[in-house]
């Protein structure tokens, strides 16, 4: 691998679909929730397409699909959220895996003394234990989570917070994510954005959001020409 000499001043990473494939555990919790509520079980591939935007959108989409309704009623959604958070909290990192190349990338940036953080729509009560279980937290200076729904990407708020904590201008931050929401948030904040295409976002949506580059291997962010 040809590591560039002009690495970013700082780097931030999305979590689900970028650093860690969390879909297996999210899917298991969604199906356990549906089972409790009398819904049909959803396949792994369908569940992957429902991920994005945080826990509430995932549960809403899964409940609608599992109960075959266009929009679940508020009471059903509230129950579903309570069930999902319980089931997911009990098995945050039983089936999930760190994506290939992630540890190598973080280790290379750490050796180059590039500050790093995670910027995720995941709730902190889930994100922090997942990163710890995956043994990635030691590479990160901090994690910024969307505990306030108003902060969720594609809003740039989380990235502005990350830049403030890193004491850098947004233009000096490289943000890596897997969804159009990640790209839109990064672009709105004024960051340089590279998208990975192995996560939960589809290629067409990523292209429409206009990242600087789309890569199939996270290690490509270390190269000047991104492969």
C-alpha cells in the first residue's frame, strides 16, 4: 500500500457500515422485537437495507415491514422501540465484526499522530460499548453521538462539534462514511468526505450525494489518489 505523505490533519469515521458491520446484531434485535409483537421475521439482506439514520428510523422501518403496514401507529412504535433497545442492549457485539482494513487504517493514522474520532447517529449507550467490544476505542480521541435526534446526520451539527473538540477548521477534517447522510453532513460542514461502498448505503445514493471519492476498501483513504 502506498501511504500518502500528506495525510489529513484529522480524521473522523462513521460507525455502522463504515468501521463495523453491526447489521447482524441490529437485525437479530429487530427480529426479536418483531417476534414479540407478532410480526414476520425479516431476512438479513432486507434488514441491512433498513439501517440508517439511527435506532428510531430502523425500528420504524422494521416494524412497518414486519407488520405489513405503511406506517406503525405511535403506541406500537413506542413498544417496538422499548423492545428493540432491550434486545439490542443485551447483544451489542455478538455477531458484529470490524470491517477488513479498518484496524490497519486506524493504526497507520495513529502512528502518524493523526487525531481521530467517531461521528455516528448511534446512541452513545450503544456506540461506546460497541467500539469498546470491537477494541477500536483506543485509536479514537472521542466519539460524538446523536443522543439528540435533531443532531442526526445529514445535519452537520455532529461534525461541527467534532471539529470544535479537535480545534480544527472543518476543511481540515477528513470524514469517512457509508451513506448519503454521511456525505451530505460532511459536505454541509465543509469537510473532505470519502465514502466507502461496502456498507449500508447504495452506490447510486452515494454518487448523488457527491463525496470527494468512493472507495471499496477503507485503506484507500491512506493513498494520495485513493486507488
